[in-house]
C-alpha cells in the first residue's frame, strides 16, 4: 500500500499536532515494511526532524527544489499531482487538513480535521485564504477524519456532509492521544479506499 501525505505538520510542527502526525506515520510504517510505503511532501523540513524517518526504509520525504523553493506553498498546492501520478499514488492523506488543488479523481483522498479553530492566523488575509483552502479540501476529500465527536459536529454545522466524516478518537478524549486501535483504524480506512480505487 502506497500513501502520499501532505506532511507539513509531521516535518515542521513541534507541537501536539506535529507529534500526532509523526507518531501516526511511524506507527503505520513499523511492522509493515513490506506492505506499506509512505511518501511525505512538505514545504520544508525543520532541522529537528531532518533525520526523523531516516531509519525507515518504507518512508520517503520530498521538498521543493530549484525555483520551487522560492514559493514552497505554491509547490504544495499546485505541483504535487505530477509526482503522485509518476509514483502511482492511489491514496493521499492531508494531515494538515489540506489537499493539492486539482488532485485527480483516480486518487482517493483523506484529510484529518483537528477542529475549525486550530489554525494560527497571522493576518486577516491568511485567515481568509485558510478558509478558502479548507472549503476546497472539505469538498474534494473522499473521507474526512474528525479527531472527536465535537469536531464532527463542527464540520456538520459548517455544511460538511455527515456521510463523509469518520471519527477516529482516543477513548480518553485527548484529540492527540494516538492509540494502537486508532492506528489500526487509519490503516483499515486506507485499505477500504485502496479497494475502492481498484474497482
């Protein structure tokens, strides 16, 4: 199984969301060396995480190169599709609640939503653009994983179809408390989507 990831949080974020993303990818890859491969796409990699996945033979990281380094956000939003096609990626997971624009319908898409108030806005324009990207991602995603029932309700209240939403949450209520059961639920979700993509 080959899964592409929008992995800005996993490779740049030192807070709880970043830890959650790193842990999820690591635990999915552990013990599945021959059956799971992850391609991580990020605008850049924070120095603290440059060697984070170096011991994993089934995880590869990609960042913009050449002139794309001048506008890494545009690379993430508009230039990933040729990579996904070349690598024959059939599942793409937006761990930062985002998907590349124009992602092909032959790629099954997932986003994980941590809540509609988690984005740290740096300006009014940034907030407006974030809402625009979220609207696109909610529309384009095949499945939206909510980290709690509260987040699911936020999504439904914002006109996201309930049938698109799957809740994968920790029993202790910690939205970032990843358990073995949750990791297995993510893997089963990928398996279901992979099966659908082959039909």
